[in-house]
């Protein structure tokens, strides 16, 4: 796991509370630094009588958790349900998050704690470096800075249509020799679908 992302991938569904029937079954909970803040995501397999989730933050081990937000339940469900929350004012250092699931009929329970690494003044936030050459004729050289992770690259035309798509890690070559000359846009997303910094224009020459 990178310094900026800790992801829970349970091999079996884990109930938040010990009751029958289970009010909420949590199957994933992740945290990741973004260009602005920390993005939290979690998924439930099923929900019954769930009021919602308190989002709590801790800045150092041993300190108390602070309530920073509340996400309401999407209702009773027997299918997977996804939730997101953005902490738009996280501390720059290591930070800890947990969820407190709140029942309609009881006190609920806590999720496991997730750790998100320090920002280091943004020096290691994943981003796309300026691509070369500009203009491009045959191959576009793409390089990524930041944590080692799989990234999806997409080259869009002027109407937003995807004309090239591929996955890479630290660097890649995008073939552009068969594209019509003109202006394109390169964007990159991480494995969670979050847009990386560094989206940029690309000129393809004849």
C-alpha cells in the first residue's frame, strides 16, 4: 500500500454489529489523499434499519476521534451500496479515519480504522508530468510522479470522445500516428476513479 492510500479488501463480509438480522454489512472502506483533501469511500453489502454513518477523524494515536461529517443511509438494501465523503480540511500529517454506523433502533457500531499518510507538502501526490514531445507525431511520452500505482490514461478529442485508452504505472507511450492532426486532452485516473493532477492539452501534428 502507498503512503497515501490504505485499502480494506475483505475476503469475507464483515458485520459492523453483532445482531440478527445484521443492520449493516461493511465490505470495504478506503481513504486516499486527493488534490483537495482526503477522499473516503465505503461499500455495504446490505443494510437494515441504518440511519447513516458518522465520519470521524483522529490526528494522532491516543487522541480522541472528532466528528467531521455525517452521511445518511440510502435506505434498506440487499445489494451493494456505495458511499463517499471528502475531508476538505485534513491535517498535513498522518491522519486516521473511522465510521460510526448509527441504527434507527440502537447505538450502532464502529468500522475498522483507516490510516492515510502525510501530504509532505504535496511533493509525492500522484500527478502527470508535462508530456513530450509537443507537438507529437508518432508517440507521446507520458511520465507519472508520486506513489507507484496503476493509472488509466485517456486521450480525448475536442468533443470529449475517448480516442486512446491504456493502463500504466510510472510511464507509458501513447501511439498517436493514426490520429487526425489537432488538439487533444490527456487525463489520468487512479484505480478508484479519482482524477490525477496534471491533465493537459496535447497537439498532434501531421
